[in-house]
């Protein structure tokens, strides 16, 4: 198929970002996780895509389950982040046993275990593919998409995760919610077909380090614009879920997005790319099994007793 025809076909089949927009200002936490998982499905090859497309509604709608669990399940929160700046230099071991031997499990869990947990998660997904357990494949693949998206958020890789250490409280939501909410319709989300990854551990750590390298610009640029704007032009009030809330002004938001020069879009595209690549790699490593495309999707997980649309932007403290 010619490149233009392929692009046109994808454009016709893949919904626009606005088709999955939700009310509220939790864009990365809800809309983006759902949309990223959905887009990753469209990257899969013909041998695998029918199975995932048969369950695409579950994979998309349940992409936020890990966020719901992290406020109700002990040990969940630490899977969503890693404070790379809590460790000296570039000496952090890439395997869990080596890391535990050097720093101790308690210290590691305090500062997040995202890349180590993802290594285990990839193994579990590979085994589920090997055993052809539909429910387990879909649940693990769905959760994998969430965790991979999280390691693409720069402020998930630092102790200063909400600017609380630099007097920039709220910058987390500004970057991962306010910006994509306003500009996602301008982003290009098609990233091409999947690629097999021969070394998933190496890829995971390269991704986390690349994401962490963006922390300085996330914080520095926000600070620079904040200090140059007059106080009366920094914030505005908008109605959200019938509540009047204070948000960064359009002028502040536009300037920040422009200075970041496409960073949010790049991170979302990278997440879509890596999720598809990981699903495909696990399937190949499992022997490329033929999967049942008519099996029912798993039942939804019970929702913890908290409003699903009011999850905080900042992660909870973990033994802090």
C-alpha cells in the first residue's frame, strides 16, 4: 500500500482525540491513558491486531485502573514512578536483585520501582501469551499501557514531582493535563508499525532516563514564564464540572507550550510507540501463539470507593 493510502486509511479508522475527550482537567490521567492504549492497538500487525481489536473497548476504558488501584491497594503507588535524582550519578542497577542488594528494598520502594516492576510485568504478559489465557493477556496488556505511559511523564521521574521543592506547586497538572487538554487536537499520533525489541530492559531504562532528562525544561520554562508575566495575567478562572476553578491563563499556557517545543506531543507519541512494541515483543517471545478473537473481554475491575473523575494529579507520598 502506498504511504499516502496507508495514512488515509489510518486517518479514517482511528478516532480523533476529541472523540475520547472527557470532562474535567485530568487529561493525562484519564483521557490520555485511554487514548494512548487505543492508538497502540492500531499499530499491531495482522497476526495480532484482530485479537486486540476484539478487546479494544476494554483496553481503552480500563487503562486508568492502575491509577484507581494506587489509592486503595498497598504497593500499587510505587509502580507508577521512580525518583532517579534520589540516587547518585548513573549507578542505579537495572535489575531488581542487584538494586535491592545495593540500596535495600525499603529505600527502593520509597523512591518508586517503575522500571523494575515493568520488567516483571513484561514477563507475566509473555507467559500469559504463551498459555493463551485471554483474560490475563488483556488485563496485563491494559495495565502495561498505563505504566509505560507513566514513565513518559518527566515529573514521574523526580522527587520534585509537583514542583513542591522549587516553589512551583501545580506544575505536574499543568504539564500533563492543562497542555494536552488544550493542544491534543493539533498533535500527530500515528507513529508507524511495531518493532520487535531484543532487549526490553535496556529499552525501559533508556526510556526512563530520556524522560528524566526533560525535567529541567519542564521546571525551568515554567519558572521563566511565571516570573516574566505580570501577576494579574498568570491565572484565570474556568468552570469545571460545575465548579469554578483557578487555572493557568491562556497566555501562560500558550507561552509554556511554545517554549516546550512539542515536548508533550513527543512523549505521548513515544508512549504509543513503546506500548505497541512491548505487546508485540511479548507475543513474539511467547512463540507467536494463535489467539482466540471471539472470547469475551474480562469483567471490569471493581472501582475503589472514590470519585473516578477526581483523582489528584500528584502521586501520594510513599513512606515519606
